[in-house]
C-alpha cells in the first residue's frame, strides 16, 4: 500500500467511461469473496456498468491512489434501476422518484479500515441530495446462512457499519438477483434485503 493520501472523485456521465474497466476489475475481485462469492462475468460487467455512464443522475465515487482506482462506490436514482430492484418498492407503495439507490462499495482489502467506506456513504448521500425530490437512500445486501461452511472464520458482517451510517434493515423489502457463484456452473437466485435511510423530511 502506498503511503500517499487516497483521493476521492465523484464522476458522472461520459467521463465515467474511461473507468469502466477498472470498475469491472474491482467488482470481480472484491465480490469473489464472501458473502457474494460472485464468479465474475465480464460481458455482464460491461452491460451493468455502462448504465452508470448513461443513466441520468448516476454517479460513481472513485478512490484513487496515485492515479490507480483502488475502490469505487456507485449510485443512481431508483427509477433508473432495473425492474428487479425497483419493483419491490413499487409493490410496497413507495414512489421510486423519492429514492436513490446505492449499487455497491468495493475497496481493495489493503485500503480498508481507514474511513474510505464511511466517505463513500457521505459522498453518495451528498450527491443524492442534489436531487430535490429525493427523500431516501437505499442499498441491498445478500442474505447468507450464518452456518454456511463457506463463511470465513472471524468474518464480521457489515450490519453494524451500516447501522452507524444511519441505515435500517427492512426485511419487508427484498429482491432476488441471480449470479453464478465461484466454482459454480449455473446462475443461482440470491435474496437481498434492502436497507434504508431517510435523507430529508420533505422535498
Ligand atoms: C464495505 C467497505 C467498502 C467498507 O470500507 P472501509 O473503508 O473498510 O470502511 P471504513 O474504514 O470507512 O469504516 C470501517 C470502520 O472503520 C472506522 N474508521 C473510520 N475512519 C478510520 C480511520 N481513519 N482509521 C481506521 N478506522 C476508521 C469507521 O468508523 C468504521 O467503523 P464503524 O462502523 O465502527 O464506525 C469494504 O469493507 C469493502 O469493500 N468490503 C467488501 C465489499 C462489500 O461487502 N461491500 C458492501 C456491499 S456492496
């Protein structure tokens, strides 16, 4: 790890295209680990990440070390998200136009534990608050069996980290996303539960 300071940059629109390969590499590396166990699919990554350059209101916070992207955190208006993410909100009577969706935070392990994850939340919440109709921010997290033998010894769930950022787990709001797991042969459905934070009272 370099001793230089890590800088954060929030990037949106076409300027993001230059970083999409970095983002794909980071996602594939970090999400290969528990609890995601995602067997990276580069074709999917290209399609998935292009949306952040194209969707109105989308942005990515990049953590840079000496010009190298070492972490990233994504967000976009829920109304711009795929049906599988936005439908649970619509079905529960939410107005998707009031919700900002945080896609993921991925940080190389050697850069963890020095406040970058906290800054990712602060930057994305500040970005979401630029949109006057937004009242809430949300993200979803995969549900895993605590007794799953693949769970690494000593693994600390992020629940308390998210709680300290002001997010509340909402078991009444969940979605199902399919991906191929490491060493798996076919896609498996995974249940993810949403967490929510109220960003402002009224628009
Ligand atoms: C989630 C993730 C981005 C968090 O990143 P991180 O930079 O390690 O998180 P932070 O350092 O900001 O916060 C971790 C703790 O360190 C504390 N911390 C803050 N500044 C710190 C500093 N300068 N030095 C040490 N610790 C610090 C934070 O307060 C936090 O503790 P708290 O929750 O008790 O307040 C990172 O763990 C990761 O990439 N995980 C794998 C992917 C993943 O699961 N992503 C989430 C779902 S998409």
